[in-house]
C-alpha cells in the first residue's frame, strides 16, 4: 500500500467504511459489487463461488452494463465444457489469493486461442479481467472478477495494488454478515416460539398489564390505573416476559398486538 498515492489510499478507506456500513447478512449483494466497480473502474464485476471438483457454481452474483450479469449461472454448462478459467487453475495449483490479471498467468496470444475465451468470454464482450481471491476450502474458488470490454484497457498495477489492499477486509465483512444472519435466525425462531404461546398462559392481571403496555403506558401510569404499586407492575411484567419468552416490554407489547 505504500506505493499507492494519497488519493487511492483515501478511496480504499472510503470503500472499507462504506461497505462496512451496509446491512447485509450474506455475501455479496449487488451494492458491494457496485462499490467495488467504483473503486477499480470496470465494465462488469462478478462475485462467484466455484466448486472445481464438482464443476459447478455454488453462487454467482454480478453487475454489468446490461444489468443481467446474474444470467452467467445459466451458462454454467458451457463454462465447464470449455473451462475452467486459467486463473482458477492457477489458484488451484498455487493457493495464491492475490489479485492477478489473465495476462499474469497466460500469454495474451495463448489465452485468445483458448475455447474459454473464444466461446465464453469473447461472445459476452469481456476482453480483460482481473481476479482477487478469497479464502475457501480445497477444490473451491471464491473471488471477485472485474472485467473490461475493450482489449486495449488492461488492468494496471495500480488496480492490482488497490484490490490487494482491500482483499483482507472482506473477511471482516463476512464475519459481520454471518453474525447478522445468526441474529436474524434467532429472531425468527423467537418470533415463532412466541406466536405459538397462547394468551391463556397469562393471568387476568398479567394480561391487563401487558395490554396497557401495548398502549404505550409506563409502569407508573399502569400502577395508578390499576390501584397497585409500581413494584407490583414490574413483578407482573417479569412473569409475562418469562411466560411469553420475550426479553423486554416492547417485544411483549408487539406479541400481544399480533395475538389479539
């Protein structure tokens, strides 16, 4: 990163902060790809998970000029018939995840003679590419691939350095996404559990109190209305939380609203 100019370092920092603020629970939504295309100018960018042993794509997400890069998964049979891509072979042999251009692993002349170029990439108008790998299991390949349409627009050393600089941050993005996914799963499980619990579990007084909570009233207001001590209201609410399997008054109020 020391060789990158100040403007590029600022752009990298902005990218990392921007993607870190995005709310997604699975890698990788179009918004991340769009921001990556803004950091390293290109005509299309794809995130892919490829099982090299089974010769299939586990996931393909893309953005491009036609807005239909996701349709690449429909070309899976053709891809594996003429591929895989030389960069995938390179990563499988070396385990290297650094950003590499196609011209780094095979000569331009040889690449243009390959079926993967003539039958797969060239018909799609994809002339130049650079690939940055992500950690994965053996025989699998995860990466971002950036494409340019014009043959004379080779990706530069600057582009490679920028991708290498942001690559380590994707592990953190994925860890945060995994936590969001776990929380969403727990929330759904809790909602399902709560919805399965009938209001008949509550005593008449407990139901009175939680319905007043659902109206937005405080413990003090509820105590005044029911002619009881605020501590009694608090104790009843603790019993309600336990019976309904919720952890706070807002959740209890929402639960009652759903079950009326």
